[in-house]
């Protein structure tokens, strides 16, 4: 029996998975979401600029305003759900890759930012439920702030991996270019989120007026006829959508995909877990009727 348990069928397939690849796919999904919503806003939605609560509070727009009005929301939400799933796949794959490479510090900050990204992107979908004209700008803005902040922290984590990488295949100039990109993105993104937070706090309402501020009162009167539109925040918001996606191109780690083999055996074997030399190996057994199959996978940083 012991000899039979080691008789493995040749490898069934070799597979590759790159976090940057799935991050890159989000551009197609987000473009479809914004595009379909823009068409709906232009031709079908009853959008009234002078009654929009987001413009009233921030004195500017974000491209996400395209998603706030029916029927565009019906197209945007499932597409953004798909983008959320892609980001979460990226977070998990990046964490596994970090574990394969090793290093306690890197594993700790990658685990923190990956979990934060998964939680924040899940909550992000509430921006569609908490429509600013039906609930409040505060309820609508908080999931967005959490989502974008988690993405900024995730990129800072990737920046740390690249900066401290000892891989001779990553030239110093490429490493420093990515560090500069990630720093600029994070500063702009977190700065924008801080600016939103200040506007929310300013419009909460204080003292006897607490609870009646624009940020938390959906029934507060809205008149934007006197609003002076701020173009710079809008331009930066649009650019940040593309800057966020550029991570998939600029990251030197895109050439370090996860590689895993699927093997099979005709007999059952006990589950085991081993790790050595940067390689993570798992094998488990699956009983099925009278026979059994063993699934073994190994994952390592690609060469």
C-alpha cells in the first residue's frame, strides 16, 4: 500500500496566476460600468444639477456621480461587483506570493493590507444602496472613502515589497520608478480622501443644528445655483482612476506570477503541508465512491 500511494500520475497541468493580470482586467469592467451609466445619465435619468447633494457639499463632481442615478445604477452595480471580486482575487494572490517569497515583515503588512482591501471593497458596494439623495452624503461617501484608502494602502504595501526586493532581475531604476509612482498615487488618493472627510465634518451641523447638516440630512434644502464648480478635484479624480489601473503595468512584480501544478494519484494519501526553500506544497486526498484521487499543488514565486 505504501508503494502504491507514491505512484503518481504525471502532472495534469501547469497553471499561472498573476495579481497584476487580474488588476489590469478591472479597467475593462470599470470602463463598461462608467460608460453604460453615462449613457443612461445622458438620455434617461432625470438629473438636475441644481438639486444634486454631492455637488452642493463638495462643489465638484467625481465620475461616480454617473452611478448615482437610475437606471444607470442597475448596470453599474453588477459591473462594479465584478471589479470588487477581481480586487479581492488580487489581494489573495498577492498575499500567497508574499508568503512564498518569505520575510516576516513583508508577510505582516501584506496580510494587513490584503484583509483591509477585501473588507473595504465588500463594503464599497453600499455606495449604490446609500444613494445620497435618499439617505445622506455621509452614508454614501464613507464606503467610497474606505475603499479608496484601502487601495492606497495596498499599493504602499506593494511599494515596500519592490523597494526591499533583493531580486537582481529587477533593476534599481525600475524599482525606484515604481516607488515614485506608488508614493504619488497614495499621497493624492489619501489626500483626496482627507479632503472629503473635512467637507463631511464641515457639513455635519453642530450645536442646536446637529443632525440638520447637509452631510447627514437627506431633507436639507439643496440649491446649487450659487455653487462655484471646482475643476481641479474633478480632474484629479478622473486621473486617479487611470493611475490606479497603471499599477498593473508599472509593477515589476508582474513578472513574478504564482505557478502551480495539478497532480493526481489513483489512491488516497493523508493530507500534508510542507514549506521549504520558498516553496509552498500542499497535498490532500479526495475520496469518491470506490476509488480515490489525490490533488497536490505547489506554488512558488516564478523565476
